[in-house]
């Protein structure tokens, strides 16, 4: 079992069924019982999908995904998610292995949204 710690309060997160959060099971999660931050895991593993997130960070991650995902689902990187993340890593000045919305903090999620807004403006000019 992995040891996963909360970025907010530093306590060890519990590996629990998501039913504790949602009232219905969607798989396992890491949950900080002290402050309520949580993150899902890759199906069938104990590997976190990113960092534990509080309500604010979860909102920003959703907004970042809403801005970014269309570029690899329907746009210039159509069905090439890894290529889209490699492009994003260059735009953000991050190593590709550190470039994933699941790992980002609020400021990085906001940066993704700004990059995507700029990309759309550039394409519309």
C-alpha cells in the first residue's frame, strides 16, 4: 500500500472506497479524513490519479480539463492525448512527466485555461 499524504494538512490519506465521499461506489480513492481532500486512483491499482484536491482545486481541475480536453479529443491532436500533453508541457515550461492536470495546483490549472484561450484566439485570427 502506498503512503499518500495530504498537500493541505500533511496527514496521511486513507485508501477507501469512494462510497465514503459520493454515497455510491465508483472505485477506490485516497481521502484525507482531516480536511476532506481526495483523489481517485487508476482502476485496479492504488496509484493516485494526481494530487489530493480540496473543493477549490477540484473546480479548477474540471475547468482546466474542459479547456484542454477538446484539443486532443477533437482538435489538432485528435485522439493523441500524449502528444497534446507534450505540447502543453512546452507551453508551460514543465517536463512532460510533470505535465498532467491531475498533478496541477490552482495556479497551474489557471495557466492551462489561459494557454487554451490564447490558442483559440490565435486560431480564430
